[in-house]
C-alpha cells in the first residue's frame, strides 16, 4: 500500500501542469536537472540501503517525469547523432518538434521500431556493425538510462572506466601507471578484449539481472534490425549505437574485479614476510581490460 501511495503521488507530480504554456525555448533547464538529480540521489540512497522496492518506485517516478523526458529529448537532439535518423527517417530538428516529442515518451503502448543496421570501418580495417534506433527510441533509452544509471554507478567495479560519468581513458591509464610504475610492481601484464562483447550478451541474463523496467527492456532487445531493406530478428546482444547499450555491457561485466580479489587475496604468512600480495589487479575500459600479474600467464 505504501508503494502504491508513492506511485499515486508521483503520478500527480508528473501531471501536465508542469508544461502549461511552455515552449522549448522557455524550458528551465536548471529546474529540470535539479529535479532529476534529486530523484537520482534518492535512488542511490535506496540502492545502498538495500531497499529495492523503493528503487523500483523511484525509477518509475523518474521515467514518468516531465523533467526527465525533457532532458532525454535534449540529449538526443544535441549529441553527435542528432542528424542521423533511424528507419523512420524522422529527425527532431526544430524547437516545435522537440517540444512535441516530449509528450510522446510514454510507456503505455510503446513499441520500438527495428534498428537501422550500418557498418563502419574500425582502425584495423574490419567492419563494426551499428544498430541505429529512431529518435524516439533513442530518447526512450536516454530516459530509462537516467533511472538505471544511479544503480549501475552504485554497483559498478571501482576500476571500470569506460562509458561512465566523470571517467575516461585517461583515468584508466593513470590507474595502470600507479600499479606498474613501482619497483615492486608486477612484471607481467595480460591485455584482453572480449570478442563481440556487445553482440553476444545473453538476453536471458540481461532480463534476469538488469534492474530496470523488464517490459521495456524486452522490447528493445527483441526489436530486430533492418539491413538492405530486410528485417532480421535480434536473438542475442545489445546493439552498438543504442544509448543504453554501454551501461548494459558494463553491468554485464561488473563483478570481474571482485572475482579476482576473492580468488587472489592477500595472505598472512608469518614465517616469511608477514603478508603476501599476489599482485593480481584488474583495470577495465568497457570490454577492454588489462590485468597485472606477479608471474607470467601459462
């Protein structure tokens, strides 16, 4: 009953009165960001306290908030992909179309369109497949990412640096330098890259383990893609090109650091040096990782 009351109150707080007489140009962006940041902070607090029912309620409130929807539209109409359309060839390029788009971001009746498949060349000459959602589907992903990110950031590995707020490749490099620049540092580094990481993530695992709206997530995972005017199903993976995909991939790989620390703990050996450090540490940037090792890998 308590959660139902909170959800009812959140419905009233997200009512259309938030946008009476507004236009795209008149939106108070500071107010939008403050409202969303406040909800995200509450999600973090509830996650840390283990109140997962409250997390779910707050996520529902955020994804139904006019302020969050406004920021979602702003994100997809101001980033590098703003001039790239999906299969519907629709772009939100005018203030009027952007403002009208806000009210279309509704959970009820939502059905994502198939992705537009394109291939881009990688630095090694190989092709990387990208799945490009429509503007509306990108905005919906941006909206639900705002509700998922407070959880993913709370549960993430400490030394995961790729596709995370306020973290970069430079931070990963600094961590590697700190681990490897001492005289007593490990002498070996194992570098790895998970082949086809985005393309082969299990849909069943995502559905069972990602704390987001399962109905919406299922629709994104199974929306299919169009290539050469032919529709193909998506049976596994999360598409490179989707706004929420990097976070889904990070959450899939989170836990590697804890697994290594559990299997290679510090050991107390009084008859020798007192404490033995196995010198096995992980630094990860998305699906690329470096592992320092005391001995050469077999």
